[in-house]
C-alpha cells in the first residue's frame, strides 16, 4: 500500500514521529514537504521556518530509522500546494492530524473529480506535552517545550 503524508515538519517532534510510525505501519510512504514558498502560508502563527533543504535533511534523518524498523521505503517530495501529492492516483492512504482532517476531505473530492478512488484518511491523535497541551513545532520554536514535550523553564532556553 502507498501512503501519503504532508507537512512542514520544522522542527520534527514526537507528534510527527507518531504520524510517521502510523504511516509506515500502513505501507511505503511519500512525504510531501512544504516548499519554501508554501511553508509560511500554512502557518497559523507567523514564525521562522527553516529552508526546504534544512527541513528535508532533518526529516530524512528521522525517517530512515523509522522506515527501517517497519521494513518500508520512503520518498520526500516538494509540496507546492496544500492538496499536493495526495491527489495522485497511486496512493491508498492519507495520514493526517486532527486539524488537517478537512484537507483530507478536499483531497478526496479532487480525487473523485479526476476519476480516482478516494483515499482512506487515517487521523492520528495529537500527542500531549507534559503540561497537557499538544506538542507542536510552534511551541518548540517559542521555547515552551522540547521535541519530546518536556516543559522547558526559562533557564533551559
């Protein structure tokens, strides 16, 4: 089975790792990594986002070990538009987080219009930090938590 997954992944954290693990459970994975142009448009909060090349290198490092654990292949491709690669016919699954579930519905609408079978949209729940709020890249960039969801005090940052 072929699995699509998309995002900015900057920085990669345990919530992302949960998405990746679920994707690799289902099959070989193609990650649509937001382009430098698209990445700022997908942010709910304005913040610095590393370059595509930096994000791709960091993502490869994380994915290699997870893919090996599940004996799966992966590919990272640039994502130029929000519906991106998942509208292509070869995919069977789309792995999303709760806030991107609606995007999965839009993708399936596009797939139907193009005569493709809809994807099975697999929603992976958020991972919570030790303070009970979700682990997010924005919280990490702000210095609130680390990539594992541990709360940082001011002396840590």
